[in-house]
C-alpha cells in the first residue's frame, strides 16, 4: 500500500479515512475481547508506515515508537502501537470497516 505522493490525504476527514483503510489492511488488534487491547500498525515499508504514524500524530493521537520487533526474523518489518490513552478516541473516531475488527471495536466500546 504505497502513497501516491501527489494524492496524500489533506483534510482530517480524509486522513482518518485513509488510516481506517490502512488499519483494516495492515493493522492488528486482539481477536477476543478477553485479551489486553492493543491497536497496532505493521508493514515492511518503513517510509509508508511512517506516513501513517505522522498522520496520527498530526491528528493528536498518541503513538509509540516505530520499531522492528525481531531483526532475526525479518530486518525489514516495522510496527508501532496506538498508545493506550488514545484507544477510545481512535475506536470512536476512526474505527474499522473490517468485519472482525469492527465487531471487536463495537464490543470494546460497550465496556
């Protein structure tokens, strides 16, 4: 999922829509509501993932540091997490259209 450098989302609404689609394709969260909640983005293209992290930063969402979880396994695999203090806002304002992720978010929002 590469950015078209001439068509980057500019408005907050467009950025949130782009982030939602990126999360649906390249993001992760627990499959069960019984597990500790995390919202992660992962990708082999560090530059592309950096663009998403920067969009979240500009929109005021707190995120952890981008890192490689295991250089031994794959030196070109990157991820970052949305910080816990931004989870509720992220789920409410951005969310997901992925069937499983959207269901989990709805369940989490009721808690």
